[in-house]
């Protein structure tokens, strides 16, 4: 194995690419090490909420492998430039997808906020009877799973009454407190919910 590495390190990029295209992936790590610094340089400027630096490096390896198999030296560009272009396009695509997810979550948070403000309660989202597409409902439900843990006992009781379409006066009467306490608790509930969905 070490002898192979020594052999491959002395080969040019084009020679290694030919070996890999012919079905021998042994020199992949040798050629990828040559472009490791470029991979890090390109990916370090990007931030994705669900990605760590190792995730970016794994994405870079996948793009690198695909670049090897699609590279054609006769088209007039170097392998390095072709890889750089492919990696940037791939990262931009990941960023666009991440931003689209963020927009969906923000839209869900706004829709939920509007429902709370209009006293419609939450049963539409919880039962899936709202106007949101199914995937968005599932994303909201996933985030709501931990919501109750963020609320105090009083906030939980207020929120439970609220989602059953009780107004502030009914809730304050039911919980034996004044309306201002209920309004403040609802404001805290809304704020915590919005933070959870962002």
C-alpha cells in the first residue's frame, strides 16, 4: 500500500485521474490531498446551520470524486479549476437549499404567529387542517415536540386553554387570575414559540 502511495505521488493529476477512471480508486486519497487546502479555502467561507467543517469536507470529497469522473482535459481547462468551479456550485446549491428551509420555517412561524394573534388556536396545525403543505406541517410538529418543556406550569395551562379557543377572560376565570396575567403569559408563549420555530 505504501509502495503504491509512493508510486501515485510521483504521478501527475491526469495520470491519477486516468487510473481512477479505469476503476482503481486506490490513488483517490493521494490526489485529494493535493487539493485539500483548496477544499478548505473554498468551504471555510460558508456557514450552514446543520453543517460542521467535517461535513463540508465530506461534501468536498463527493464533489471531487464526481469531478474526477466528469473531467475532460481536452475541453481546455485544468482539473484544479474544474474542481474549484464544481465545488463552489455545489456549496452554493447547499446554501440555497438551507435558505429555502429557513424561509419555510420563517413562513411557518409567521403563519403560526398570525393564528395565535387571530385567536384561531393551534388545532389546525396540530390536526393538519390548515393551509400549509404536509411537509411544512411535519416540520412544525417536529419543532413543537419540545415546546411544552419551554413553558412554565402557568404558561402551559394558559396555552392549553388558548388552543382550545378560550378567550382571555375565560382563561383568567378558569385559572382564577386576572386578565393581564393571562395576556402576559400568552405573550411569553408566543415569543417562545416563535424562537423555537426560527
